[in-house]
C-alpha cells in the first residue's frame, strides 16, 4: 500500500535510471545498517511454512531470484533476503567495465506494464564486482548467482575476442570462488558489432571454451525468447552436449507488437521489453522445454511475473525457480511475500 499509493506515484515522476540508482544506494545502506534491515525484514520478509527448494545442489529459502540487470554491480546481497528473495543474479558482468549505451537506457511503458531496456550492459566490470562481493559479508542461506556477458566495447567485437571475454570473467569468478551458480547471457548484442551467440555454430565454441575452466558449480544458459522454438531447441541441444545444468527462459522481448499499447514505445527498435510483453512467450517456451527436457535440465522461469498468479502460472508451466524484476518495480517489494504465500498455499 505504502509503495503503491505513496512512493510509486512520486518515483514514477522521475527518470527511471535516477530512481534505480537511488534505490540501489538506499538498499545498500539498509543492508549494512542492522536496525533498518530488521525493520524491512519485519515488514516484507516471508515467514510462512517452508517453501525451500534444493536445485542443482543449492538450497533456496524461497524459489524467488532477482533477475539479472537490477543489482548489476552486486550491491544488494544483504538487503534482498529481507524482502523474501531466495537469491539474486548479479550482473550481467563483463570482463571490462562498461559505460553502457547512451541515455535514455530505461523507459517506463506504464500502461503496457513494461520497461524498455537499452542498458548496453552497463556494469563495473568483473574485477570490481569480485572485490565488492568478497568484502561484503554473506547472509547465510542467500544464493548469489552471477550472470556473465560479453563486454560491450570495440575490443570484444569479434567472435574470438567475445569468447575470450566471457571466458575471462568465468575464469576469474571461478578462481575467486565468487558465485554459487553462473549464467551465460548469450543474447545481448554488442553495440560495437559482432553477433550474439544465439546460433549453434557460435554457441558451440563458446561453451567449449568455457568448459576448459575448472568449475563444479551449476552453469545455466539464458535464452532469448524471440527465436522460434526449433531454433531454441538447437541451442538447448548444444547446451546439453556441454553439460549445462539448466536454462533460463528467458530474456527481453524484441517484438514491439506484443505491447498492449504499441504507441508507448518508439517506432524503431531501441532495446528489449521487460514485463507483460514477455509473459505469454516465456510461458509457452517453458512448457515446450519442460515437455522435452524435464528430467535433464533445470528450468528457471523469467518474464512478466507481475502477480502471484503469474508466478504460479510459471511453476505450472514447468519452472523450478522463478526470476523477476519488473513486477517488483511496478508493485513494490511487497510482491515477493505475496508470491511466497501463494506458493505456500
Ligand atoms: C532494467 C533491466 C536491466 C536488465 N539487464 C539485464 C542484464 O544485464 N542481463 C540479463 O541477462 N538480463 C537483463 N534484463 C532482463 C531481465 O533479467 C529479465 O530477463 C526480463 O526483464 C524479464 O523479466 P521481468 O519481466 O520480470 O522483468 C534486464 C531487465 C531490466 C528490466
């Protein structure tokens, strides 16, 4: 109520990225300030019967993970457990720091319940993020995954340099023991050129190179939702060849015709859509992947979880874990407890 009727109307008057940066600063401060953290926990944390899940050897207190892109610099790992999250996917991180694309990087499409994302992988770079996560005391039982992408700069534009870039981040994270699981984000385009790794011909050498890095931790592949199922299926088959533990379905929606209010978005493509426009397609793909790969792969459902019913819909489609961002931005941190209660029921 507080968020919806007081905070949100004020916050939504300001530039989304400024609000985001303010929230990160507040969340980081609250996480390190025990009285405020305790107050937030009292208000927002889930305290019902256990809905814990063990997935690929990792225990999640709740099956709810903050999806990649919100806590991209790993600053919120101490406050997120207090609002009902079982884990966070930090990143996407890249081997070198990235400024990101030119502003505006985020645009709210309020009536369509979506955010137009054109962030261009803005992040502090893997070394800074490793150092930050190392010096931040961990909250016991809270899972930290790390999403890895290719640096968005001219140096990593070629496919070979792109692969080396992914490998560098993965190797450094593994060496330092940072991250409980890793996700390879293959579908972010590089503004400086080069392909995304969304064909079997490109994905195979990427996974082959990543598999040279010694690691026993689960490795997931985050899939685009804009490809036909047959194409995705080919990518999943390559993933299985290289013993990935699972797939995240999926990333942002590129098709603007899925917007309820098409006019809210610019005419030409300027980034992917989150929230409601991703929901139907993500659910459809989860269902197809579940029917074919159920026992062989973990499926993490992501895209358009705006209500507890949406979360249950993803579980019914075959997802074992859930990831979200936009629902929390539109409904506030109280959404997590509501979802957790619905799962418990
Ligand atoms: C602001 C923002 C930034 C994002 N950045 C990333 C990113 O860096 N890496 C990634 O894999 N996905 C990124 N995404 C996509 C989300 O992780 C998620 O796949 C997508 O938003 C669908 O979930 P949602 O509808 O719950 O937001 C981003 C999404 C948003 C809204």
